């Protein structure tokens, strides 16, 4: 959704034992990038052509950014923005359309290829870099006014402290970090939201074999994925311990995207889980600043 990244959302799947994929933890730690990159390379073309992303309308000027993130970002005209885990770049290009000097980063070669093609065809000024977030500093050293990430992103990363250190590294003194993400409470539930199935707090990696994707459940994709659930305290503490001051934190009881099972559409065009309307948080947002 960045959107890169809406994560392991609505799909038929099989929960697998870790040993069915890796022989030991060390091997898994080395291979999660390879496994997840294969999945997202497979998803990119399907997502690009989906009604969910509606690229045709985007090409005609539709803004892919939601009010939540726009309110947090404020006036970005003339600001430099690093957009982490940008998928095939709709939000990065939208940031550029709003006047920002936007750079998008994603680990998927296919996604970055699509992003560059779309950017060129539209004549927009966004830039794109193919890189694992954790290794970005090895190939790139620019500083930014804002680092931005959103919707289904942190669940693909095992180490929040390392993630926060990267954010700090790429911010200018006095720079701002803005994040909108699906709430960890959502990831506790089974995919039909009928029972609690997963841990809220950090624990072992969640290894699955997915069928389809959130834009098309019948898509001919069946690939393994490796993900993690990170509690709010883990995310916030990692930012604080890496020199960022939390200036705003909010929770929201809706999703702007219809990417979960058993949803109902609200009058204002958002989505909630049927039977759990207003009972669970579905999003959270964070704004933080780096010291000057």
C-alpha cells in the first residue's frame, strides 16, 4: 500500500511448520528475503492490473493517498520524502504529485520496474530504488525531510530496532517520520475473524503458504511467505530508542481498504469487520521527529 505492502491479508492459506521450509532458524533468517521477494514479484503484475489498485484511474489523476496520511504529512510541497516499502509506487508518485521530491524503495525488482515505467509514462518526478530496507544505507546515503511508510509494511520485517535505526539514519536533523499501519490486534485473529489465532506480542516467525492475493483471491499464486507480528510497544520503543520523539499517536476503528474477510462498508466509505464494528482498532498512526 504502499501498499506495498498490504500484508498477508485475505487469502486461503495453509499454516506451515517452520521445519517444513527451513532446516533450522539460521537458514530461515537468511532466506526470508528470498522467500518474500519471490512472493511479491509474483504479486506485482496481478496487483498492477487489479481493480483494487485501479491504475487506470490513477493515470487519470486519482490520488492514492488517504486522508489519514495526508493529515499527518501536512503540506509537503518542496519537501524531500523517502517512502519505504513502496510496492509499485502509486503512493510515491502521489507524493510527487503533491509537490514533494519523493523517492520510493522496495525490495521487489518487479515492483520497482513497474514503478519506474509508470513514473515515466506519467512524466512525474519520483525516483525509485530497489533494495531491502535493512541494506538501503549500503547503496544510498541521502537525507530526507520526511520518511514515510504505510499499510502492511512492518510485518515483513523481523527486527524493529534495526528498522528504526534506518529511519533515523535517513532523516535530516529535525526531520519527521510518518507511519500508518494496520493495528497488531487485527493480526491476532484468524483470517475469518472468528477466533484469536496468532500472538499479539513478538514471537516466532509466521510461515505460510498463500493461495491468491488480496486483490484477487482466485489468482494463480501459491507461494510461501515469512512474516512477524509486532506489538505497539515494540514499534514505538524502537523509534524512541533510536533517537526519535513521538509527537503524535492515534488508533482508528476502520480500514480505508477492503482487504480483509467479513467486512462491512461504512457510510463514509471505510471498512470494518462484521460483528466487531467499533470493538477493535484496525489502524494506528505514528508521527515522530528527529532531534535538531
